[in-house]
C-alpha cells in the first residue's frame, strides 16, 4: 500500500512544495500531509486506509459533508449534458436568482471560478466605479492571492509567518492601507489622511483567516457609516461566511448592508465557483455594459452551478442553520469543559458552525491577539488529534469547519480525543 509519506515524497518531485496550496503541506505543525483517497459525510479516508473525522471540510465549502448524494446526483445529471460551453446557460440564471434572493444587497452578480477572482474583480470594480486607487484592508484578513491583497494576509501567510509575498511590486502595496480588525479609530485615521482617495474597504465580516474572530458590537455598523461618509465602497468578503454564518451570510446576521459582496466556497458545492455582486448601479460598470473589464473561460460553469444550486437548495430547508448552531455550540462546550479540566490556557471563538481554539491566555479580537497564541502547543495538539483519527486544519490561524454531516457520535468522539490530547500536552 502506498503511504501518504511515499506520495508526498513523489509529489515533491513534480509539484512545487509537493502541494497545490501552501497550508496543505502541514509545515507549521511539523508534519507531512495525509493524502485523501475518498470522503463520505463527515469522514475522509487516507490513501493508506486510515479513517478520520474531518474538520477541514475542504476549508469551508463542504457544509453538507463529503459526497452528499443529492449534490452528486445534480452533478451527474448536469455533466451528461456537457461540461462547459462558453455561452450563457439557464442554470447560471437560476444560480444568480437564488443567490440574489438569499442576499438582498445583491441585485446583480458576476460568477467567477475562485474566491481570489471574486475579490480581485470586486476591487477592480470598486476602483473603476469610484475612480480612486487606494484600498483599506484588515491586518490578517485573507482575500485570496491577488497582488494588492497580499499585504499582511492571514491564512497560509500568517501560518508561515510571512508578511506578504515576493513578486508583488511596491507600487501596488503602497495603495493598500492596513488596519487592525475591530478597530474603528484606525479606519477613521486612514480616512482622515486620505479623505478622497479610498476606493473601498474590504473585510471578512467575521474574520476567518487569523482563526475565527467575530466582529465586536457595532464595529461593522461603524465602518459602514465611515465608508458611506467618504464615498468609499464597503466590500464584504463572505467567501467563508456566505451561506455559513447564516443563509443570508454575515451581513444578515449583523444587519449591515455592504456595497459589494464576494462569495465562494459553499456556493460551488465542492466545485470551483465563486461570485461577486452588489447594486445594479455599481455592477453595470462591468464590461460589456461598462468599462471595467472582467472575464473567465469557465465562469458560471454549469456543473459547478448545479453543485452550488443543489447545496443552496438543501441549506434553505427548515432548521439547517439551527442544527449547525446546535452542533457548533455542543462542540464548543465540550472543548471548554476539556480545557477547564486542565491548566492549559485557551480561548474559543465560534460563530455557528466554525470555531477556533486559540492556545492563548487572553481573548482574541484581532491578528495581534491571535499571534500571542502558543503555536508550538497547537502543533502538538494537532498531532495528537490526528493520531486519534481527527483531522483539524493544520494551523492555529484557521477555523474548524463543521458540516450537517457531523453526527452527535462524531462530536462525542472528537471531544474525547480533545480531552486525551490536552492531557498529553499539558
Ligand atoms: C475569506 C476568503 N476570501 C477569499 C479566499 C480565496 O478563495 P480561493 O481560495 O477560492 O481563491 C479565501 C480562501 O480561503 C477566503 O477564506
């Protein structure tokens, strides 16, 4: 049988770093990756036949779990009709209507293939619409890997401890202004310095890439007000939170209306689909009606639209978000009890079905706080959890993703494994 470490050694010969996205390499937890052969519900099986309860869930898209039968059927039916046409299809229309119905701030959308494309395009649109160049970004916010957003990005870059990326021209970085999450005064200060130059403020309304960090009371309302006052657009990057925090996204949970919204992950139902959207008056600046260019060979791919539409249809059924909240709360309570039974300092941040256990003495409100966490302890914890058949995101600065497929038994088994892990690393 080929083991994961055999496959990783081979992969390193032909794939840069052995992986197609950096955090998968598991460097920060001093491990090598598990190669996945298949997934079913809340479980995945490695290429060497080991079963795991999966809290990565492909980093968020799989809110229904792996290989959901209705999603597979939708994909199967659609794929038989052809895989891509480069021409409009009915299913793109149905998809757009469903997304706009779910999130009222979206009057029109444009479908793309990844979250990176969505945020990159939304920023270009904001710049074209406002005729301004500067943007404000949250320190430790991650919005994919477009040049102007690779300034103090979260996710893999925070995990690897790097401030940005080589290859990004300084002339581009100069247009991106950083503020800490949950800090209204810092946003005010940038607007005071550049009252007429800011095209947009882009933010994950619930930070997810410095670990999960919810917005403090009235924070999102305050930045909404400030952006409005300065005629800058507010862009909510809901690539993680869209259809996860609530069916209507974090904007419905906190009752704040952004100008533009970026969606990804869940809306592709496990296939590559994402979109951005907002008011007609702004969206009509996109080509072909406007002068902001944006395009994509596989944009609105019918198979991805089918997977996404079916996923949204299932999520719209009664009680799905209640169930996700209950399961999230149950896991949080189990983790809290397990922590309290030891002397290990820890704080849990959770919104619905995504949470982070920070090995931290203090509560976490922003990237600086998150970075005070004991990453060595997290690495030990990760390894003991994995040895017990629980697959966590391999970084202190990521969320654990729950799905509707995670059962009570899965959660009980996970809590037991956490108890064991905490005792062993105490
Ligand atoms: C909030 C957020 N925005 C954008 C992205 C980029 O999405 P993608 O990896 O599909 O390009 C991510 C990816 O994790 C994300 O978490």
